[in-house]
C-alpha cells in the first residue's frame, strides 16, 4: 500500500467515525455538552506543563526552519495563553444552547403552526495553520453546536495541537460522549488536506479554512463542499478631521501593534487631508517611535524622514508585521473609496467625534465588521461575547464576521397541523 493510499484510508475512517459521533451529538443535551466543555477547561489547566513542553518542540523546530516573527508569535503558547483558552472554553459552555432553539414561529390562516429551529451543520472540517489555540477554539465551538469536527492543523504546530486535542478528548469522555466527536488528523502530510477537500463529500458538510491567503485560496478552489472563510485581513483605520488626537493615537497604535500577526491588525492608516497639519505628523511619529515601519504617500514622506515610500502593492498587502501603509484621503468619501478598492471586506474603523460622518462610514463601508472610535483588534469572537471563534468570515452568505456557535448552525422548519390537506 502506498503512502497516499494509507492516508486515504485513514481519512475515510475519520469521516465514518465523525458521522457516527455526530449522530450521538445531535441527540445529546446542552447540559451534557456543557459538562464536556467544563471538563476540557479543567484538563487544559491540569495539562499545562505538557502543552508547554509540546509547544517548545514546535517553537524550536519553527525557529530552526526560519519562520518569521509574526508566525512565531502565532505559534507560541505560554501560561497566560493556555489560561485564556481555558476561560474561552468556559465562556462557550456558558452560552445558551443553540440547538433546538426557535428562531421564528408563526401560524398560517389554515391553522398550520410553523417554526424555524436551529440544527447542527453536521460534520465540519477545519484546516488551519500555525495557531495551536485554534485546535481548542474550533473543537469547543463545534462541540457546543453539536457538530462533529475533523481538525487538520499546520505541521509547524502539530505537537502543540496533539497535546491540546488530548484535553478535548478527555472532556468528551468525562461527559460520556464519543472521542470521535472531535478528531485531529494524525498526519502532517499535505495529501490529507486534498482528501478533506475533494474526496470526503459523503462525510464532511462544510470546510472552514483559517490561515494565509494561499491556504484559503486552495481550499476555496478545490473544496467540493461549502466553505466558510476569508482570504485575508487588509484592515483600515480612517482618522477623520474631527478626530480627537489623543484617542486617534491610542486607537492607531493598538490597532497596528497590540498583536501584529492577527487578522484584525490594521494594515493601512488613512488620514483626512483636511487634518494633514494637525493629525498626520503626530500619528506617523508615534508609530515610528513605537518601532513600526511606515510606508507612506508623499504627504507621509514629508511628515517624517524615516517614512519609506509606499508602492501600489502596499495598499494591497496584509503585512502581519510591524509595518503600516499611510495615506492622505479626501475626507470620509475618499476613505470609503480607498477601502472599496483595496480592502478585503474584513474590518475597518473610523476615528471621529462627528456622529454624522461616523454614520456615513458605518453605513457605506461594506466590510464584515465596521467600528467607530475603537481598535480593529476587537475583531474577535471572544470580544464579541461569543467565547471564541473559528475565524472571521468575509463571505456574504450564511456567516459573516466572527464565526461562533450560532454561525455553526443551520435550521429546519417544523410544521404542526391538525389534519390539514392542500386543496
């Protein structure tokens, strides 16, 4: 048997096991699934040392392989990040059970009573890179929403993901649920991804990719089942002429530099041309002094000699690093026009004390998340009160923005009659 044949057999078995486990999940109670999640959180805390040791193996190999600073930051775990994972799982457990919830109901003139009721999507395949915390977040969200999960993490985070997956399995077993409710693909061979995308349609109902542009593009091109995903996070902060400088400084620095490797990090700063003298220079200097490379247009270049000239490619780039592109625009209309041309419909923020201008921006910008006087780094399911997220979707249908528990459900219609027949 060849390696590819062996991987195909392994993946087919994962699919069969997932379908069987999802049948059990569909009939489980919300209390049972929450019990499992609390047990997962306890296991994460109990196994912290083992998770950190596994992560150190991944970090050492990634460093030796020359992974960049942003990728290493996404890969690294510490005690605080493990505790954040555990708390996120507990927050998911505390959310209302979505399954069986009535979304809408009405009665027809003929007496038929109709309800639209939430149901699981089924079996969800999740393909991701670098971030081992996705193993925990994705598994927990799928469990809460009664979906079986097949997780395929990146090779660079494999040891960390295995250690975290062990905690997920411990939680499932503690609540009397099958271990196959959340499965981790055991091989790092890329052939496993091909199997998930093209040859497991009888098992997998939806694919969720989380990673770089090349991964998501491949998934969207090759998948034979529906995909929930986004290509990249080219996020903008627009500082309007009516912005408070102190607020703008705080928001711009946080949006760019709090964590540069997350998809909600700002990649482009747009400044109202009417505020060139009062706002542009201070904001550019603040970024440079904080260690951020600035690539700017002619106005930004004139504001500080440390600024590097921006090229056309910079307006299209998701840096995921301490680099930002800066440009003057002609008011809110210019900002909206720039975002429509260069943005990825992920997350955009306006900083202004003018409520009417803010409403123009919030209404007219067609992105999954739009903010007023707040950092783009709030583009996060946890910050939205969802406990965690699988990712930020820039799709226009089914799910948009943070993909949490409710976004991992579909619905069915339940119709109750009293003998009605159609004339």
